[in-house]
């Protein structure tokens, strides 16, 4: 919360609590992730609920803007990349029964990709959407 002193009358002040305006965080899934999620029967509603949990710290923070979140009653693992609070990208999905985790080489590459995504301009993001390389979800439109 942000506090400020507002003048309410001559020689009188009032401490006012102001709520900061927060822009909604955008969430995307890559075209590869979308195909994998469709095969796993994981819908956008579940992804949107999961991203809210990630924002609340209910995910494994792998460092460098890379997060691992369990999906579909713990049967699947998603790798989510974060761009400094501006947007989240569902990047990779795997079944728990197929593998326990990503390996260190993959983690290094995901961290590099997070940096690349972090340098994208709004125009470049719009191009990814236009070319259907990314799909926006959780936008209530």
C-alpha cells in the first residue's frame, strides 16, 4: 500500500491509504505447449488457475525466471518462463511418469530463453501472436 498525507482543511491533514494501480499480467502459451497440453487434456482454465498460483509463490522457482508447476492433479509438469512481471509463458510440458525433471542443460537453455523473451518489444510480442507462435490465455476477452 502507498500512503500519502492529504490536506483536508487548513492546518489539518489526513493520512490516506492509496492502492497502487497494477497492470494485469499477460499469460501466453507457445504453439508447441498448446499441442502438448491438448494431448494431455489440459485446458486454458486449468492453466489460468495455475498461473495465479505461480504468482502467489505456489510453484518451484528454478531461478532465472524459470518456474516448474504441477498440472492435472500432479500428473504433468509445466515449465513457465517469466519476463520480469510483465508476462508469463508456458513453454514446456512433460508427464511425471516419463521423466522426473528437466536436466541442468535444459534449465540453462530455459534461462537463456527467458532473457531473450525479456528483450522482446511489444511489437515483437504482437508478431508472435499474429504468427500463432504464441497464444494469449487468461485475458478475459
